[in-house]
C-alpha cells in the first residue's frame, strides 16, 4: 500500500513508504483520505488537485486530499482494521459490501450516488509482447499449454477477480456449464507463474521483470503502460468478450462523523460524476458515465462486448460466497496449480 498526500508544500520525497506530492493549500482547513485500488493512482493524482481548487473556489475552504493505493480487497481490510479513510474508491462492489457489513459504510451505499455509485467503468483486456509472438487472440489462448499469464491474486485484487470472472463467463458463453467453466479457469490459472497482490504489481512483473507472455489487466492500465513504458514493446489485444468492471465509491461513515468531514467527502465523490470529473476520468482512459463526455472521447474506447457480474452470476454476494470465500471454487482451483 502506498499513500500520496496533496498539499501546497513542495515534494518532500519518500518517507517509510509514503509518497508526498504537492497539489493544494499549505495549511488546510480539512483533510480527506481516499483509499483506492492499485491502478487508479494516476487518475486521483489529477482528480485531487482539481477538486481542491474547485472546493476552494466554491466553498472557500482549504482542503488537503491524501490517497492510498493497493490491492482492492487488501485496502478494504486495511480500512476495517483502522485506516482512517474518509472515502473509498474501489473497483468492485464486493469490497464495498464487505465494508458495509462491517458497519463502516451504509448498507444502501449504491443509492448514495448516481449509476449505483460507480462514476466510471472499465474492461479487462490483454497486453502481449510486441508482435504477439504467442498469437494470443482470446480467452481460450490463455489456457493453452506453453502460455504464461500474469494476473494479480483474485483473493486480494479486484483486477484479478474480474479476470477470473471474465474467463468463467467466457466459458459459459461458449456453451459450457459450471463444471466446464471450472475446468477452463483451472487450466488458465495453472498458467500463472506468480500472483502479485494488486494490478500495479502485476504490471511491474510483466513489464519490468519480463515475466509472462500476456498481462490481463484493465484497459486504462494498458494505455498507461503504452505511454510510460513504450508502445514499441507491447500490443493491446481486445478479447471477443470482457466483463464490465464498474468502479464504485462510498463514504466511510465512522471516519467522516469522527472528523466532521462528511460535507467535504460527499462533495468530493459527487465531483467524480460532474462534467469536470468525468473529463478527467475519460482522459485517463476509464469509460465515463456522462453521455456527452463519453461521446466526446468515444475514439479512445473501442467497442467491446461485455457482461456484468449480475448477468452471469446473479450478484456479487453470490460470487463472493461461491468463488472467493475460504474453501470456495477459487481456493479449490488454486490448490491444484
């Protein structure tokens, strides 16, 4: 887990794993902590100072926003264990349901903001070595013998969990039943040489350590890799079907009530749904919800067939109980690797 702080002070450097980045007032009237998932850090590095400026202008209050990133499920457990997050911005509803069951978030958190409290969505795609030497085109290729697949751990990462569910849904869509899907996903995960705790760790394993023939990750992460690591090293492959990876948000009631920051936290999350927030979201290659912004940036997002968790699995609660609870199907698959 890493934490970034936005204030008006200059860059202070690395201190015991904390990265402090300048982008707001020197002496804030209030401070928020956004605990988020692994591959959203660049998004919030731009969202946060934009909202700080917006809040100063509209509310006349100086604000500092800190951000913390790691595997989605690990982050939620950190909040439950006492990390004082004012808001959480995750990549799967299951983690926010866990937070709600702990009593830290409202049971009806989906109703607190538009679009079931998800300001954007993404899709799971493939990143392969330049020229695609293994000829990877679809999910079935990831289960072939001799193909090395890099995926973060589904037990700690929403990124990995979406990959697992996308592969399962693909198998069902090919006319298979749950038994056939389990066999297919088992073959795919047997091709994973190492499980990182989150999506950014998996990116490092693939791009810097040179492990794997294909990285399965979110669409925005592939674009970031292309721009920061170099498009001459990798190609993006869109599979025949993917999963709708909506990224929900919620207020942590216990923390905002203790700190007196509910007003700021609510405005901050509402900003994500505003035209200004949606513009920044689209700029970072997350698929915006606002129709006008989505139309403006349509060229960034290739058409791809997707399904939702609810369409294939009924509910996130059912998914968690059947697949990812201790002793669930994923654990059964992992034991056989």
